[in-house]
């Protein structure tokens, strides 16, 4: 049985865990869902192992087979969530898409996924950072190189127009605010701004504005132009 | 310390008869408690801070604490409000003054960076610890974010550029908050003022495009 230690948070994002048998994998998923839900409801600090095992409907023994402690479980949960969002974003665009289009589509999928699980959005943008600010670095590692990679030519480097790290922080603040005003389910309303922020660092201001415009049109019609 | 009957008698006198008016005593107690909650929370974290810690730091008794605040959270939020009010007041002074919008914006940004760099404990308390208080955090974050965006808009006179993005002002406030938050979390609050040119540039791009933003940032 594979255990996660706190220091493995970054590693777990980059290297998907070795497949466990189906039963154990289901248990692990249930534990992860349970800690995410509990933290969203009452914060990480107030969440106890009892809360987690109660929600996941497993025994304490089972919990400790998977994780050393609450913190290890939390780190694994955050790592898992990042991984899921990353995969969804990567799957959202086609090879022939321009970098601008690919980023817009990826952003739309991630925002949609967060809107469907407001508790998760809240956890990732608030509590997770309070528990360990280094998690921001994990988010960036999961997003910025992927975005930059879309622009980099054969020489492997993309020219930055503005600081992608700041753009990332801005997106985080906007999402956090949307959650704070109790409109987590309406996160897609932020899509034009999020798309602007995602395109701007490597695509530049003009391209970012164009994609932002496309995103707001798709928000009105419900379908992104050129999709499907 | 002497144990003269005179001193003991004075000690037992009800409040308000030892020279300081009751309101003044309470005010200074309140101020001491607010300063204490900032200091203790910034170093221990909100969750591990107890009312006892705050009392110890402030040198105030438990009864007095509960006369002034319902609980630890109420004390923390009062301190938070006081700090944010102070920051907003200082920013208003320069931002709503005379002059071109870009120049006023740059000055307001400078004041903000200076404020957060002046005392790393206060910066950490104001930005980082607030996120750990649980559900009470959300309405406060929302209200303060809205207040910041409103202030940003208040300073945008007719001469200010019209951004092409609908929520450009939220984006601008988000940029300031995100940048300062990161530096504070990483323990680099003291170095915030040197970010002024970069942050000015990043803020202005959505309003005036890359070239003009670069020129304004280097002004």
C-alpha cells in the first residue's frame, strides 16, 4: 500500500500514483473526497480523522493503511485534484489549435470543473494555501509550464510579455472572491478575465483580449465557437 | 512595589476613581488587545492562538477581554478592520488627490507597498491569517475586495483610460493583492517597495496596452 508523506505533494502531482487494486483505489478516492468535503465545510484545521472516516464510511485502520496522518491525506487530496484539473485542461484542446485557442479551451474546462465542485474550488484557493503556502508553487508547476509549452517553438522557449506567476495569482484572487460572494457555481462568469490572464503572459495583451472576447461570446451562447 | 495601606486601598478602588476615566482605560485596553492579537496570531497562527495568549501579550485580564469582545475571532476581526481602515485611509489620501490617473495610481501603489513592508507581522496578520479563520473569512474577504475595487473606481476620473475588459478593475485589485500576498507568505514583505515598477506595468497593461504601460512604469 502506498503512503504519501507531506513532502511528496509536488511529486504526487507530477507522477501519478501506481495503480492500486480497484477496491483500494475506491477507498482512496472516498477518503480524498471526504477530506475535500470536510475541509470545505469546516476548514482543514477543524477537520479530524473522525470526520474523514465518517464521511468516507471506512474504518480508522483503513485510513491509516492509506495515509500516515491528516496532513499526508490532505496533500494527497490536493495533488489528486491538481492532477485531475491538469488532465482535463490537456484533453480540452486539439493538436491543431493555436496556443491562444488551446489556452482558452483549457481554462474553460478548469473553470467549469471548479464550478461543479465549489467546495474544491474553495479548498484550493483558500484553505490549502493557509495550510502550506508552498502549494501555490505546485499549482504553478501544474499550469505555467503547460501553458508556456504551447507557445514555445522548436527552440523550446517562449517569450514572456508579462509575469505568468502574477497572472496566476490574479486568477486565484478572482476565483476566491467569486467563492466569497457565494457564487462558486457561477465561476464561468469569470471566464473572460481568466482567459485574458491565461493568454496574456505568453500571447500578449492583444491576443489575450481577443481570446477573452471569444470566451465571453461563448459564455453568452453557451458553446465556445469552433468547439465540437 | 510597596505594600502601603494607601496602595492597597487605591488598588481596591472601583474603576473610574484612579484618575483615568473609564472610557480611556477601556480604550487603551482595547488597543493593547488589538495589538496583541496581531502579534500573537502572526507568529503562532490563528488556530493555535488562545485568548490566554492574547491576554498575556496585552497584559489585560480575562474579564476585561470579554467585556470588549465576544471571543478570539471577534478580537481578530476588530484588529483586522482597524488595519484595513488605516491602509484605505492612507491610500485615499494620495489616490484621490490631484493629477493624472496613472500617476495617482502609481503613488497609491507605492503607499500600499510601503504599508505592507513596514511591519511583516502586521502584513502577515492582515493577509495570511485571515484566510484561516474558517467560514467567517468569506464575507470579510468579499467586503474588503469590493471596497478596494470601489476605491479603485472612485479614483478613475474622465481622463482615466477605458479598459476593454469588463472586470478590469477587479483584475487590477487582484494583481495588487496577489503580488503582495505572495511576497508576505514567502517572508519577503520588507522588500515589497522594489516591486513598484513591475507592478505598475502589470496593472496598467489592460488599460493602456504594453507600450504605454512600460513608459508609465519607468516614470
